[in-house]
């Protein structure tokens, strides 16, 4: 599925769009940045390839595949956001060739990897004796700290730029699996996580992007080099981020009768098991929703003396006054009317 389908429609409603900058990209920039969509489409077709070539010139030399000319146009459109510890890029990239030849440079080395996930199209890369042919669904790793060559067909995919400094504890393991198809249950878990992340960054604040970047580092490290501690750390970070997203969703829909754990999971496009795990420490999702409703109703009861108890109950998601009264007494030890009388006194 190309980005022009679901994802681009999703991004188009929410994100700022801009022509792809002509300036070379600075991959060492760690400044957090909200997601944006960049494209070569605002340029005339004969200009598009030159714009793209200039943009990636600091990282790799790109070329046109055999049989294509710059006059035909060069369609690249992608969403990108800087999450401090990682940079996420997702979109559609026209067929092209790559060549990275390291040369002595007075500047700092580009100590990064690219983690690539192919959604559609194909990719071929080689570095020394290592070779990889990635088809739809495949995930692989490229090191920018070595020479490589490659090519892609028209491709839709996701690329994460991973700074070596952030992955110091698993750098050897990441190097050991570069230019190879990553596989296994944990890699499938990582793929699911990245799909969720990609769909959610468009609504995240700068602080949430930082948190998500840190959680992504821990998830990648846990899946590349599994250990009980690392898996637990990644899971805790993911659960914390998930809890915050779900909390905001619940608060925004608190007065709606059909606000259930199932609806929250659907609304966030996550599994119910992941949602339940994130709320385990607070007694579960349903319990959390009920307590939020009761405390909001309590605040209104004691602050709005002119409203009927039944009206307040209804405004906070309780269809029946009797259900509200029972739940209120279990939570606060008194009835709604007793709470109001105490507030008056």
C-alpha cells in the first residue's frame, strides 16, 4: 500500500506540508520536531530528482535506475519527525540506486544505522560480503559507518535513523545483523510497535515525541538483544506511553455512555491485552474510567448546587441514577445527596 492511500490521507488532514528542502540533511540534528510531510511534487518534474539528490548528498550518492530520466519526474513524498533519540521517516520513494563511499573527512563520522521496513516494493543492498534482498514485510539494518551499494524499486516504507551513541549497549549486536533480513517473534513484535508508532506520532506533543523516542530505543534494543531486564524496561516504557495516550482519550470522551475498554482500544488502534496491561497498576481500564467519572461528578455535585443529581449523573456517563448512587457510595462512603449536604455545611 503506497503512502498515497491510507497513511497519506491520514497525514494530509493533520500535518503541515512543505516542498522537500534543497539543502543537505543534517542527520546529527537531535532537536525534537513535530511531524511534517515533505514532497518533491511542488517542483517541476525535471527538477525533482536534482532536489532529492541534493537533499541526501551528505549521506549517499543516488542515481536513476536504468531506463529512467530526470525529465520523467521523481516522486518522493514522506512524513518525518525527529524524536530526539531516533528520527522516523515514512512514505513513498521513487526507484533509485544508492552508493555510499566513505572518504576521510575533518568532520565527525556519521555513526548511525538505518532501520528499514519495506511495505511495498523491493530493495537490494550489499556491503562487503553481505547482501540482502528485501521484499514487502521485510526489515533490515544498514550502517552508515561503512561503504555500501543498493537500489530500490518504487518503494513504500519506513526508515528509522538510529544514532550509535544512543545504542552503545547493543552496538555490537546491531552491527552483527546489518545487511540481513531480521526475523523472529521479537522482530514481528517490533514491526507491530513501529506500525502503531507511525500512526500515532501525528498527534503527539514534543514531550510525547521524546518519550516515544526513548521507548523506541528500548524496544529496538530489547528485540535485537533480548534479555529479561531489557524486555522489561522496553515494556515499561511502552506501557507508560500507552497509558498516557489512553488517559487523554478517556478524558476527552468521559461523558459518553459507550466509553468502554473495547472502545478505547479501537480508538487507539491497539490490542485490548496491551491496553489492559498498561492499566494493570491502577486496577484496570474499566475501574479507571468509573473512578474518573465519579470524581468528575463529585466535583460538579459540590460545585453546582442548582443541578439535579440525576442530571449530573447523566452528564458523566451514568444512564441510571440508581447505578450512579451505588457506585458513588462504594467510592466515597456516602450518597451523592450526603456529599452535597456536607459541602453546603
